[in-house]
C-alpha cells in the first residue's frame, strides 16, 4: 500500500506558464491536459487552459496545477492550492476518503472519472481542500 500527497496549485489561465517555470527550476518532465484535450470546454477562450498538469522531477520534486474555469469561484488568497491525495487502490482511497469526509464539505463526490477509477474533492473541517484519486497511467 502506497499513498502520496502532492501540492496542487490553482491558477486562472497561467497554469501552463507556472508548470514550465517550475520545470525550468527543478528539472524533470511536464505533463499537461487542456480542457480541449479532455473534451471539457465550457468557455471557448479557456479551451487551452490546463485541466490537469504536473511536473515530476528526478529529485523527487512533484507539483500539480490546473486553471480554475471562470465559471467557478477562485480567489488567489483563498483557494490557491489543494492537497492531492493519490493511492494505488480503490479500497485504500475509499477508506481514507471516509475518514477525511467527517465534518467536511463535499465538492465532488468520490466516484469514477474519465481519468481515474475514483476521483473526489472535499474541503475538510479545517478548510483544507483535498483532491483524492486512484493513480491511473497517463496515456497522452
């Protein structure tokens, strides 16, 4: 059983530039899926914004990022990051989700998603927003 946490940064239209910058600082590889790539465009001018992205360095550095769509509330000082909790099995992630959701506000229920066997988001009773999912291979 293996679980990791990763800082998940939230931007409004500048996630790709941030990922490129962090990659230039820490090295490693960058992966990014746009809203257009995922078939999830809500606003045409945001089609090339990052829906999911990350930089993974050989040193162990790992950061995730996305662009918050204009239809969702975003405040740089209020929700500028999430903690990403990723595990290898649905049983493992479900058990952790059940514990985290005590007193939490569910943003997105834990359920299968296009990119993961399980994905959910909640804001815990301390105001920390967690993005929870089961790791799936990236086939980009």
